[in-house]
């Protein structure tokens, strides 16, 4: 992730929202060994399909690695994969029709087109205006700008 984007994301995040890029985790992903970012059980419940079918009452970690199917791992060994989410992120699934910006409904394909810079600018403006809810809507519980930049870089030939 470009430092400028990470810094902008964290500076633009509304008060009370913790930038995921600055969170620390104690464990690694069970699939890819990436450092997990802590997320609450309540956050996981908002993301998974049919939360009532799962025992979601533990501490969880979010795996930020693109392409790794694991999204959330519980301290008790519970795992949720991209297929278990209501709206899995495009950088996890590889599908350009999946979301990257959960607040403003931008998908992977939007950032592979000529309109990518305009979409990124729009999101930045909305963040500055306090119109985002990334901490609730985004599976990472953080700002989407870093994920978008990384996704664009990884999708370039």
C-alpha cells in the first residue's frame, strides 16, 4: 500500500473509526500466515450470511491478504471464508463484480476502468465529508482506499 494512501485513509477516517492499517494483531492467518487485524464479534455478525446459524461470540481477526479465502478467524478456531460473507470483497474473490467500496457501492471493475481515478477521488471527498461507514460496512472494518490502491496495482498487467 502506498504510504500516502494509507496516511490519507487514516487521517480521513471519521472520529471514532480506527484505521485498520494501524491496528495490531497477535496472531497470523491460519491459511496464509498474514498478520490478522482484530475485529469484534458484532462486526463479524454483520458480515456473515445467516449469523444466527453460527456461534459468533468471540474475538476475531480479519485476514487482509488478497486471494486468501479466509476472511475471519475466531480465537476458538471458528473460520469464515469469502463464500460465507454477504458481500465478499473483490480482492478476496478475484471477481470484478464484487465490492471494494462498501459505502458507495464501487466494485472491482470500477477500479479497472478509465473512471478509476474519478471513483477514488469521489470516495476521498465523501470520507472528508464524514459520509462513510467503513468501520461497519467493510469486512476489514477499515477504510477501503488502501484496499482499492492495492487491488488496482495487483490487477495491472
